[in-house]
C-alpha cells in the first residue's frame, strides 16, 4: 500500500502510517529498529532496494531522507516536505517513508525525522552517498547508535579513510570494512590451522579501493608486520600473500567469485569468496549495535604507514611498530630482508 502526501508534516505522516497498518493488518511491534537512509534522488532507488532486502532479516521502519535542490531563490526560501508512505508488500517486511525535503527544511532534517522514530528502538543512520566528514556530529548522526558510511562512494576513497580516522566516534562503521569480513575470516582461519610466525604480508587489489587499504591496515595492526599494498586490475580485492616461518600463505581470488587458498604442506583448496551485494553488507552491519573496536584500530593505523609497490609512499617497515616514529636502521634492514623473501 502506498500513500502520497504533498506539503505535509511529521504528524500527518504518522497518521498515514497508522492508517496504512490498519488497512493491511500489519503491526508495528515486530520492527526491531529505525533505519534512516540519507541519499540523493539518483541513488535512492538502489539504497531503498538494499534496505528492503535487508529488512527480511531485520524488520525495521525505514526513513529515506532525500534533500532536493531547489532551482530558484524563491523555491530555496520556501520550506516544503513531501512524503510517500509504504506499508505491506511495498515496504519489505517493515514500513517505509520516503521524505523529500525542499528549501530551508533541508537544514533541519532531524526535526522531520525525530517524530517518526520508533519508540524505544535503536536508530541506525546510513549515508549511501555524500557522507559528512564527522558522522557523529551531523544532526541526523547524533540521533543514532550506529552510523554507516561507504568510503567507496566518495570521490576520493583513500582520502576518505583518513578523514574517517580523524573523526572516528564509537558507533561509526563503513561498508568498505564490511566487504572484507569473509577475507578476514579466511585469513584468520588459515593461521589457526597452521600456527606460525608471519614476517610480512602483501595485499593486492584494484587502485583506489578502500577495502584493500583497510585489509592491509588490519593485517599490519594485528600481526605487527610490514604490509605492502600492490595494485592490480581487480575486480576488488584479488590476493593476499603472507610470508611466514612455514612458507607462503596465499589467498588468491582473480575473478571476484572463487578463491584458492594455498599453504605449504596442504593441498590447494577452493573457497567461495564472492563479492556481496549492498543488501548483504547492510544486513551484516545491522546485526550489531555496539562499537566495532577492531575496525577502529585498523582505521587509525593509517594509510600512510603501508608500503606501496610503486615507492610513492613510505613503506610500513619504515615506521616503528608502536607508531612513535621512524624505525631504527637495524629494524628497517630486517624488515626489508623479510619482505624480499
């Protein structure tokens, strides 16, 4: 069921939600959270589709905030709110309200959203595009327990990671981090199967892919070894190679779907490691509302501390393990020797 409201208010939207629930016989008590999606008109369809698919696992009230750009000074001075209320089969397993903001109301989106939040339910805000530099300080972000961004959608994805590190607040997360969950699981499982000492690592993937940088920073932080970032043609992440006391451990995924895990003394194994849809990534993030401390540590490790195959940036081994400053010459020499093996 769809209900269109023009030049409306939050109070009228709430009444329309009640009317829609009564018409289709859908109770509100089964919804577990409020998901606020901040996007533009161009990306609204894809973002809403991903949210509807994720609602099968997390029934929620979805509020889509679209800030419309007015063409004339007169239109920009006029505040207006249009809404589309969807319940029943048109809204997945929850409720959906599409909010289109015009004029001065664009700067006060939180005043529109606040009366529409589910009472006593957690709030998650997802910026599908154009995320603010400091999500926790954004008026909409301040309403949420969890704030989801996507560095891959930014114009400068790698620079975006540095901005995220500077403004990180517990509760922040990024879909670029969620994309590497299967990789982190496989690499951790490989090291559990064959206890060894890792001396260096290399992460290979397409250029300007923040997930590749995050995986490299995670390895460098957790293993305390030099990690080199190598560029490939993609798609996405293509390979991780770790040099260890038992030989090389390689997880290679050249086609974006099926990977091969190679370890000395064991047969090569095929591993399903497909690239996941946005709906799957969003559903994973909605499973937890507590701060992701591992993401915070990886993010704050710093992109500039990674080694790069083109030599344009300082290598990770040229930085002390504790991050206090340049490594000692002996440590540099040992790290370079280990990386060359």
